């Protein structure tokens, strides 16, 4: 019974990982792509936890997900965006 439950959880996490990976590649907005990448890395950390490698899962979340969060912050702050309702800016 435990083996079947682990298999079902593994399949669900794998489907989430594949889905979010496809969203990373196909997203046109940098914020959506980065959030999908964060979700992908969190689901990969879930696979590590399923494999009884909890330390690697925690390091995955701390290093990679934290790094991507900072990357989103800098990318949004440093890119120029046009405001659609603002007619004073040329």
C-alpha cells in the first residue's frame, strides 16, 4: 500500500514538473516564466524528498528557489516597462 501511494505522489509531482517546465519555455512574460521556474524547482525538490534525500531537497529550495526569487526581483526592477494608461511618457 505504501509503495502504491509513493508511486501516485511521484507521478503527480512528475506531471507538475513537466507542466511547469513547459510553461517556463512558452511564457511570454518574464515574471510568469520565473514563477513557473520556481514551481519547477520546488517540484524537483519534492522528488528529492520522495527519494529520501531531504537535505538535497532543502538545499534545492534554499539555493535555487531563493536565487530565482532574487533574479525576478532584479529583472523586474531593471527592465523598463511602458505604461499603457500613461500618455505623458514618451
